């Protein structure tokens, strides 16, 4: 009679904290799902998460982001994001890492560093608000695309149609139909955010140009970096 091997597979001993960042239209959601599938196929436990969260403070952030009539200062935004993030890190991220799971997170403190930084808060002040409790990611992936292409992607996704851009005198690009949310003002803001993302460097940082790449190709680049 053949022997039955009752030995359990080796436990996953070390979790990895992987963060995906980038301006709108870079495909973070698609890449996140593909990356999770690839890691799970290797037998790893994967936790998918994002910020803002679905907790009360995160819901408040989403509501205020959706209501353009609400005006908030950069420091008010910073306070909301830090409060939501502190709970998220303590209740989701740290416990998952402690049991050896891989965390894949869509947006993080680096979004705050970029967005609220562009709104006028010094980067040193934002970093100080996270010091001592926010874990350093094992890999920070910054997906990059020119904002006019990113906006076209998001608009095509929401409306199911392609859009043509026209150049305005002394301005950037705007959609031909003059769609309200996609004004040149928003385009310039995204261009500034992109420049801030490009300045983030480090041994744990991977910048990926996604303009000419399928989500599967982006996933493969990340997997190669993870080893």
C-alpha cells in the first residue's frame, strides 16, 4: 500500500506590503486584480485593499469627494485621510502582514503625499503625520501615463465611447465636447501630480509607463521585480 503524505505545505512565513499608485486612468484596479491572481497561483495568501476605506471615515471622504459643492482645506483633507488610514493600517494591514499574507493596496499615504502636497502642505509635514505607525512598503509601484491619455481612458470607461482632444490657445488639451469635469484646470492639476509621483525614488520603488502596455504586461513587470 502506498504511503499517504500527510505533511502540510510549508507555511507562508513573510508577508509583503505592495502598494499601487498613480494618477487617474493608469489602470490600477485591473493590475491589482491580475497581480493578486498571479500571487495566489503561487500558493500565497493575498489581501486586496484600498484607500479610502469602507469604514465611516473613508465613506465620509468618498461622499465629500463626490460632492463638488463641499469645499475643504488641504489640512482638513489631510486629517480625514490620516484618521481613515490609521484604522486601516492597525486593523487590516498589520494583522495580515503578521500572519504572512501579501497585501496589495490601491492608493495609500503616497497619494496624500502627492495630492495634499500639491495643495500646499509641505511633504515633511505629511511624512511626520505618518511617522512611527505606517509600515514601509516592500514594493511601491507607481503607474505612469500622460494625464490627457489617462483622462481619455477614464472617460471612455465611464461613457463607453472614445473622445477626441483639441488644443486650446494658451491652454492644455480639452475634450472636444467641453465635458465639464475634464477641464484644462483638471488636466494641469493632474500634470502637477504626475511630476510629484515621478520624484518619488527608492530601492523599493518601481515606476512603470503604462501607455503602450496591456495590464498583463504591467503585472509581469511587477512579478519580475517581486521575484
